[in-house]
C-alpha cells in the first residue's frame, strides 16, 4: 500500500465518520448515561435494517436494485424505529423520574422538611438538566447515524483496504474523483441528516406527548419527507451513466441545508419542553443566590 493510497483511505474515513466520532468523544466526557443512549439507538438502526431486509425478501431479484421500489421501504423502517426508540426513551424517562420522585418524597417525609421537596437542587432537577432533550437527541442521532454510516461506508472502505493492490477504484458515476471520496462526502452529509432526523423525532414525539399534535406532526412529517428527498437525491449516481455525482452530491447537500434551516427556525427556538426550561432557569437563579450569600458572609 503506497503512502498516497494510505492517505486517501484515512482521509476519506475521517470525512465520513468525523461528525459521529467528534460528537461521541464529546458525549463520552459529559455523561455516561448518554453512551447508553448512543448504544441503544445504534441497535435501533440495526433493527430497522433487519426489518427492511425482511420486507425486501419477497421482492423479485430483478427488482432489488430498483431504488424507487426499495428506498421508501428503508426510509419507512428507519422512521418507524426512530419513533419506537423515542417512545421507549420517554417510558424509561418517566419511570426513572417517578422512582427518583418517590425516593425524594420518602426522604423528605422522614426529615419532616416539606419545603425541600421542591428544592431546585433535587435529584429530579439535576436529572432533567443533565439529560434534557438536546443532549439525548444528539446522543441518539450519533448512535443511529454512526451505525448507518458504518453500514453505508464501512464495507466500501474495508474492500478498498484489502483490494488496494489493484489500484484506486473509479466509477462512471463519478469519474472526476475516487469512489471512496464520493461515498465519503455522501456519508458525511447523511451523518448530519441522521442527527437532525433524530432531533426532529425527539421534538415531534415530545410535542405529541403534551397533545401539541400540530407541531409534533409537522416535525415527524418533515423527517420522513426530508429523508425521502435525500435518498432519492442519490439516484443520479445510478441513472445518469456519466458523472451522476455532479447532480447527486449538490442535491443531497441542498436537502441537508433546507432541513437544517427548517430545524433552526421552526424547531430549535422551542425545542426544550417547558419543565426543562424552568429547571434550567431555577438552577441558574439558585446558583446566583448561593454565590451572593457566600459573598455576603465573606464581606
């Protein structure tokens, strides 16, 4: 393996996996519970891929390379398992919160200190502050998108490592760059999209949980339509015989930008539920009060 081909392999791997690896390292330093969310969401993607494969089994072999037939199945299965994962997360969240609440109530009852049951520094408050929808949505997106990237790009990367002696692979669909580069760029954009899709899913299911079906359904519909658009944007690589990547890569990038803009203006300002916002404000005010009290004692 020459130095140039080694640099190409490592460079493409860093491009493809950099969003998920960077966020995974950041999350690993923040909270161990987030790593559990990353792992379980990755398993959710594997289940979606397994169910997609089961649905593809009855399809005749001659039609299994038809993207118009197969892509909606994969998109639908990923959407379903995102929703199932978020529902499971909400059930676990409710169970943990109730358990901590009962423990706090018992402890405060034993101490006959009713006022401390609403203390901003309670365990429930700390849990909501550390494991809010932002942190858990990003963690779930990293796990789901990381496994998706590994399945999407890992096989191509592994084949190039073992067959590198035969030279760098070029295809007619993108003759201007190696297939590794083309696929790495596509995987990079889909990694970011997977994180956005999971954030949309967390927001949509949270809104539906509090009976705000309009905003919740909007987020969920945006997720599935954006995913379909991104998936079909890759079809020029197959249907255009020469340099289809000239069309495919800009189309996927356009879908990514539009999805991010929708999230930035329609979802992000209202992302956290009311109780998590109130918790954060209470925590900040409590911290300021504690600092002011300590300063008064010093002075």
